[in-house]
């Protein structure tokens, strides 16, 4: 590892999160002589899927954070810098620290950007006044504080309409909060409500039917096609925009915010982006549409699938196989089918394990009906998957 990069590497990976580390590890296991560089400014690596259970009071946030240095694969060069832009015509990455970094092949997996400022009044109020979010390490502990001290009023859970990481997360914390209120005997004093910008609670019909049944059983108030645009922290009031342009105001005692999200600005405003700002790649091969020596996977890519770590687990081997084929001047034959997984936590000890592909068709891993909440799937979510992540995926073995 080095802090001072040389000017050129055979393969440059932008992003040292889940996708970047997985790809780097797999490449170097396939060929330890490869010259691989990872551009990543952060010194801490987070296992974000566990933040749902941190916000639900089941774990401390500290166990989700580990040193980035422990997961940089042996043989990779770690460049601790920010990317400012791309010049694909010259095979160059622009660094904030100055200069250009050149490559033979480029893999872009820089994650997703949380656009907190897109919600008027949220900046400065998040983490106080009953406004919480599981989408940040800095604020996730406050979610549990809000849930555990809530005594009455409305608990309101939001979700934007466009792509977000872990699309099921906005409702997972709602189910945990509702269960906590029941166990404390104060459920009747609190309206538990979701206000989602989308038209339904979940996209895949098989799992949606289970969730809609739980909505009725647990008396959840659902408000769909409600997109959060502003918060008034002092008066505890949230403003939503409807598809017809009309606005709706809702009071709350607790507000869990899922922020709008987008590709990072340095991608969004670069030549490698599509019209929506994502890295423009073929949805099966992960190869860039216009620049064949560029690949992308994970949250910042244009792959039209759910943005989850489970999706990355399937995308990474496809990207590595096709990248090595490209280097060897062979056809790109590996295919990603859009697989994603969402362990939908419906209570402590209960998980619906949703698994599906590009077509929204279930593609399940276990020989039972995964649409039913199960304790075994909760154990998978809470204990097995973190171990698989740290010791399998990030080591290039899963």
C-alpha cells in the first residue's frame, strides 16, 4: 500500500466499498501479478446492512465499522485520494490531490450519494427534534433513541421515489418500531405510518402480498405517492409532494427520513454518465456502452436492479470474468441476470428473504416459501451475512 500513487496502473478501481474491494480481491486471486490500484479516501469500511438492526436497538453501531486498511487486498495499491472527474478519451482519472491517474482498464464502483440537502429544512435538523435516519453512521444511533423514547403521536417513515440503496430499508425500521411500541404496551397511542413516493410497499408481487397482509394486521397507515420535500423541525411538520403537484403536510412526533440519492457528482457530471447520472453500462456484462475498457457495478452503475450488497455479490464475478476476458481479447461471455436480495425485517427474529431478478421473478436460495417471515432468515441477516461479508465477499471468496 502507498499514499503516493504512480501515474499509471493496469487496472484502476474507483471506490473501496463493497464492490471495489470484492473486484480487487477477485482480480488478484485470479492473477496475483496484476497491477491493481484502488482509489478510496475513506479509512473506515462500514457494513451498512446491519444499520437497520442498529436503529432497531439490536446492535451497537460500532460493530459495523472496521479499518479500511484491513480489507485492501494484498498486492493492491491503495491511493488515498478523491476522484474529481474522468477523461476516458485519454484513459485518465483526475484526482483531487492533483494530477492524473492513467489506466489500461477502469472499474467504477464509487457507491451512491445521499442528497440530504434536497429536502428543505433537513440540514441541521437531522439527528435532533425527532428526525432520524438509518442511512448514516452518524445518525443511526439516534433512530433507536427516537423509537425507545416515543410515547405518542405519529411515527412517520419516508422513502423517495427514485433509486436508493437497500430499497427495503425504509420499511424495515418501521416494522421494528411498530413491534417495539406493541411490546411496550403503547401501540394504541401512536399512529405508525409510511409515506412513500412509490405506488406500493414493495415491487415484487410474491413478497408484497405478505407485507400488505402485515400492514392490515398491524394497522399501519399507508400513504403512497407522497414524496418528502421539506421538514419544519420546530413545529414537527413534514411536507410531501403528490404526483399531481399538490402538497400535503403531516405532523409527526418521530420522522425517519430516507434521503433522495444519486450517483456521486464527479460521476454525474462526467463523460461516462448516462442521462440520469449513472455510469452507463450494459446490464448483462457491466461493460461501458461507449468506452469498452471501462466497467462499472454496484450503486453508481446504471444496472437496472436493486442497489444492494447481495446484487454486488453476483455482479463482481461477472465484472472480473469479463474484464479479464477483455484484457485477453476474448469475448465477454459472463452474464449478470439482475439478481438482488432484500432481507425484509418484519420484527425482531422475523425476516422475509426476498430474492429476485431483473424481471421481478423470485429466484430463491432455500427449499421453502421465503415470503413467510422466519427466525432462520433473521439469524442469516443478523449473524451469518455479516460474517460472509467480512470474511468471504471482501476476500474474493464469495
